[in-house]
C-alpha cells in the first residue's frame, strides 16, 4: 500500500525550488486547494541573507535562519522560526486541502525534529503531501515514511504524473 505522499529527490543547494514553485502555481490555477511552505530564499553561501519560507496561501514569509556571523560554519537553522512556519502546516491539517507541500524533509526531520510532527499529522490524516528530499537524507525519508511513500525524480513529467494520480475528483 502506498500513501498519497511523495518526496522529490534532489542533489541539494536549492535544487528543485523553482520547478516546484511553478508546478504548485499551476495546480492552484487549475483549482487545487494547495497549502504549505515553499522556499523563498534558500541558504546563502556567504551567510548574509536569511533563509525564508513562504506560505503558499497567504504569502506570509518566515525567517528560519539565524545570523551566526560571516565565518560561522555551523548550522544556522532557527528552530523557533521553523516552529512558527509550522503553523501553516498545522492549519492545513484543519482545512483538509487537496495537497500540502512542505519545502524540505531534511536533517531535523530525520532526527524527529524540525517539521516531522507536522509531516506525521498530515500523512496520518490522509492529506496528500509532497516534499523535496536531498539524496543525503533519502535513507531517513524511507525510514520515516516506512516505505509507504513514493520517491520521484526531479522532473516535471514525473511530478505531474504523480499529481494526476491524486487529483481531486471535483476537478
């Protein structure tokens, strides 16, 4: 049995963000009720610009990084900012949309942190979920999803085929 859940495998460094933003915008134009979070500003190699997520529904942005200084090499993910962004996903749980997109399944989620609780709640509720997962966290994704989710290549045709398989009957 497979759940209506898929992770698009990417190589990292913002790979897939632009493609997914386009695909999700097309879904919305077709009448899909899409909720979730997309990456608006990814990791800045110089550490000067904050990482931001944008709510697909309201357009609200959330800063999810902290400035640790130019020479810092540590993880600058701000768990408080990420928790604040998670409210978008918790609201989606109550709205029962056609699709929820979560910008990434990454290191935090493999450790049971980050947005892992929101992922679990949405999946348990049977709400279709789409996300990106880096190749280096793919094993963690398989463990998290217990092998019940699909993995897709970073290709618009594969994503569109998966979306067609979960398309709401009302469309």
